[in-house]
C-alpha cells in the first residue's frame, strides 16, 4: 500500500485544534500503520538441497496482501535461504536452479519451521574426470550422454576426440569445464577437457664398435641399424 502524505497545517501557540485538523492527523497515522503492515515483518527460512548452495533462486509471491520477496542466499554460517518482509497470510514460494526442476509450494505465514525443499535434477550430472585417462573420460561422457566439446593438451594442441591418438590414450585429465557435479540441462551436455601432454619416445639404438672395419663394412653395419653415415675421413 503506498503512503499518501496528508495536508500538514502549521498552527500558532494558543490556536484551537479543530476536529478537521485532528482527523487529518489520525488519518495520516492510520495510513502509515497500513503501509508498514503491508511491508510485512515476517521471515521464512528455506532449506534447499540438490543444487550448489547459493545457485538457486527463491522467490515468495503473495497470494493476498504483500509484496514479492526474493530470498537472500546462504551467507556466513547460514546454510538456508532467507525470505523477509512477509505479511501474515498465504504465500507461494518458487524455487529454481539451472539444471533442476522448478518447484512451487504454498505456505501460510507466520510459519516458524523452515521450509525444506529437495530439487530433482532436470538434466545430466557431470562426472568427476580429474586424473582418469583420456580414453576413460571419453567413455564416461558417452555413457552419461555427454559430449566432449573440446579436448586439448597442456600445450594448447587440439586432440582428436573421435580417433584418440595412441600416445594420449593413457594421459590423465587435468581440468574439466563444467566442474564435476554440475547439472547440464538436457540437450546442452557439452564438456571441455584438458589432458596431459603425451610423451614422445624416440627409438634408441645401441652403437656397435666399428673399430677395425673398412669404410664399406662400417657402412653396411650402420645401414642395418637404420643409421646414416656422416662425413668420413680416410687416413693412409
């Protein structure tokens, strides 16, 4: 209810107080009371389980007199959402969070007990992929109907998700986005992964002794080992 400022008339000492003046004062005080009452002084704790604390939106809609109120998220040591400014009477509380089914529940104020709500997921929960191999991570995402939107190594190199290179099969996942436990709405299940860079192992050859061999014989030995003969000096 909006507060309407009444006409205020100044008087001098000794002037009589008329009935009209007194009634104006009474009407102003009465309107002020109505406005303050309409603001509401009731509070309601809402205990929301399911999404990450603080990620839900809690709104109270009056079904009678009052104003729409949005809850304060958990803060400090508080673990519940706090609705304030609620007037006595019926209210409808709406609780929503990305990836969860929105709930609506009717309450009648005043209510001393906290309102407890368990939100059900409306999508897919992202698994924890930290430390698992790249091959296992891709398998877990496919099982959960999620898609690896990007797979890069720590050097920024793109790694094929459809045909994972052999050197990356056992490389561990170091980072994922979104984080584990995030609920992705149906139809938008895409995850980005960072995998450890693969180590390249170059083949090694044990160098045989070529002492006492002719240049032609040494050339033959090197050819069999896949080595290339460099500059050769012949001393007579």
